[in-house]
C-alpha cells in the first residue's frame, strides 16, 4: 500500500549637548519674497490591473518527469494515483524493476535497513508534501516482505513490513471491527517513520470494494481510501 511584510524601521538623527556649537552665526538678511506658486497637481492614480483569469478546472496534474519514467522505465508493473476528496492528486507512484531509475544512495540503503535482503521491485513516487521519493521492496533473510522509502540523497523516510493481523495493536483491531463488523483483514502492515513514530495500514474487501485504512497506534483513523481499477494512457515519446 502502498499539500511578508518587511518590517519598517524609521531612523532619525539626533544632536545633543555633545555636538560642536561652532562660531556664532552671522546676522541673516531677509530673503526676497517671491509669489507663491500653485501646488503641483497630484498624479492620477494608476489604473487597477484586471484580475488574472481563474484557472480552469481539470482532472489534476502529473509531473512530466513521472510520465517520462512511466514511458521509458524497464519492467513497468503498475502506476498508482491517490486523490483527495476535492480531486487534487496527492500521490503518484510508478512501480517497476529498473535499478537504473533509482538513485545510488537509495539503493545503498538496502544493506543498512535489511542486510542480506533480496530486492523485489522499485517505486518512483511524487508525494504532495514531500516531493520526489523512492521505495525499494525487499524480501528479508527471514522471508518477511518489507520496503523502505528514501529521498534521492539516501535520507531514510520510513521502513514498512507486512505483519500478521493479530499483531496489530488492540485499538486498531477494535477500530476495524467497529467500522466493518465481521470483515476479515486481508493485509496488515506496520510503518516506522524516521524519528516520527509508527502507523498501521490495513486492507479489507468490503462489498466487492478494496478498502485501505491508515491508523495511528491508538486506533485513530489517519486516512481511509477505496481502491478503484483504472487505465492511464500517456503519449508516445
């Protein structure tokens, strides 16, 4: 399972008793008075620019580099889009088997996170609040299915592993049962964020629809999604 006003300072020069008084001023002569001139006419205000036309509503936007990746990457297996309720895309992933499309610092995280693990696949992703990230799917030495997510420089974002549904925290299992009484959990995963705690992901089949839930350990729902089949068509490069 796999969105200033600059501070204004007024500086005034002050002169106190420490200032040099200098010689006494010579008597002033009265200047010749000239007729007062009419005040200058204030310039006409600049016209207010017309507001820019509102952006046209559309089905969303996919980064062109991701389109290029989908067109050219080796071993493409799936493209996944996640949308918000208002239609904006929050997440796009290209699933593939092409190590050349994954930055070397990301690939090198394998030995640090899952020593001796076997790579099963890769994902190139764009996330609304994180930008471009990469995932590596792994089978560990003890045959556990896991993955890790990292930025292009290798900075680890999280690790995630499949777990038995019975290993879910009790508040999470209770929340699932309350939402869908009697429905068996199809898949469960535990995600551990670098320096930011844990969350749990659960998949269910409900009424012919695949549901995905994201939970905090206390059973609070972070996000609830329904998975829909789709077809994505892109132009030939």
